């Protein structure tokens, strides 16, 4: 590629150099030096150097010479993981009053990939694509809401009028934007669906079947019973707010995970945390479920204007909660990297530190002290460790810093 302004890009005879015009570049753009690298996809948990070039992960080795990188970050004593994948966020500001700006709330906390879950319906999804997904530095996917207005009418329930259920439109969006649309979203909460019972879910499943995709179902004070709702779902469909603290949840009156919930997991239903606010995350429910081995498939934040100002705060804080509650660090990071990356199934290597894969990395300090685990219902458990974001690297570039050239 030759251009008077850009110069002539060509490989150097020296494989350790890149040449643009008369300027020789080291082979790597960014080098993370001496951190504890934890990659659940490969099982790696060891001190390594990580190098990135051209927006991709270029090398993971015991010792990489800093002279081979334009920019070197000393991350000794810090935790280095794949960029976090938050499977449940709300990032359509200006259209939904629940939404927050993606880059401000995601990239600043180690989240390099986020999934907008139902912010947009068939009438507004194209705007989400053109004005958010295509412009943000955060990698963003989305679920199209079965309500054609999505969450634009919040706080009014978007499914109180069943006329808003747009089966054909949602299916069309899911097919046309398959590169970024992961499925169809529906919120099954009594005040949201009014007198329509399970009909919005049935409409969402119809749309998903027409587009050969999955459904994500928000459960919270659901109409009917949870077994009735679960019986409608298909393998690969997703339940979010799995640890919600209202009636008709995953526990029976004796605090046991119900047979219907266990059977749903056996059938291939996926379970997402979706911490959120209010009773969307209940510590007594989490505690009982974890004690019985009912772990989430994905740990997500459900970040929005309310939850970011409650006890959720951000995804690293949610991960810290589960770490303090007995999951291993590997198990926690896995559920916010490689597990959602596999479910998304759009970008090879997403949520992993695979050479040649996305150049998305998060760096954390592991803080020790008093870090109690809280929910918005007033419950409190002891905690003594916390993940604090230090750096986020998205597509090989450190968030908050300009691209660096050798002479700068």
C-alpha cells in the first residue's frame, strides 16, 4: 500500500523489525512484562510476558526483550487475563434512560467485549448498530428485543401492550445483522408484561426460531411459574438474573435448587448472573445455589444507570464477589472470558489469550483487606480480596493512551 502521507509499508528483511518508509518499527506494539498470566481457555496460570501487534495477540513467552516493543508496561505482581466479556449490559444512551456509555463504563474496567441485551427493538436496532456498535472502541454485540421499541419507553413496561411484540421484525433483524445480533431478548416480569402472561416469551421464541437463533429471558417476579417458563425454552436459550431474590426463583421453599431448574440445565439451557440492581441478585440465593453446585455459565454485570450506582458497581466487582464466595480465580475469570466468548461464537479466540487471536487484555491488581460482599437487599458477607483494574488493552492499544510510535 503506497500513499504519500502513509509511506510504503513492507516487511523488513529482519523478522524482528517492521518498516514503514524509512522508519524501522520493533515487531510488537505493546509488551506486558512479568505479570501473572491467567488464561482459562488454555489452563495457563504462570508468570509470562505478553506481546501484541497489529491489534492481535502476537506472543506469550517466558521472557521477551523490551527492545522488541514500542511500549512496555511493567505488570509484575499483577494479574493479566483476556479482556473481559460482559454478556449483559445496557449501552444505548440517548435512546434508553437505563443505558450508559460503553467505552466509559466497559473499557475503563477491563471489559473489552459487551452484549447489549434488548436495549434496541426492531425499530431501533439499526440505530444501535450505526451509532453505538460501529463507533465504540468496545466490541459490542446485541440481542434484539421482541418489543419493537426495545427499552426506549423505560420505565413503562415495553410488553404491557402485546401489539409491540414484533415477531417478523425481530426475526428480520436477527438474520440481517447476524454478525452482531446474538438473538432475541424478552423481559418476563409481571409489571413489564402486564396481563400478557407468558405470551411475550412465546413471541420471542417464534422470532428466534424463524431466525435460527437463541432467546435470552430476563426473569424477575415472573408471571406464572418458573417451571412453566422453562418448559418453553430450547437448548442454547439463556436465563439471566438467575440468582434473583423474588418469588418463583430457582430455589424451593426449603432452599433447594428445584428439579425444573436442574432439568433445564440438563437440556442445555444456559444460566447468566446478570447482577443488576434491587432483587436481581440475592446473596441468600447465591449462597444456597453455590453450596449445591449450581454455578453460572456466565458472570455478567447488567450494568445500567441504577446498578452502576448500587452494589454491583462494575464487572470486576461482581467477579470479586464470586471469588470471595468460594469459586476459584480460574473459575471466575473463565465465566467472564472464554465461556461467554464461546456462546457469542462470532470472533475466533474471543475471551482467550490465543496467539493470533484478538489483542484484548485486562490487567488487575489483587487487593487484600476488608472487601465485604453486598447485595441491594441489605445482605452482607465477609470478603478479603478484590480485583482492581489497572490497564485495559483493546485491539492491541492501551485504553486511555494514544498509539505510540518509536520516536515518541
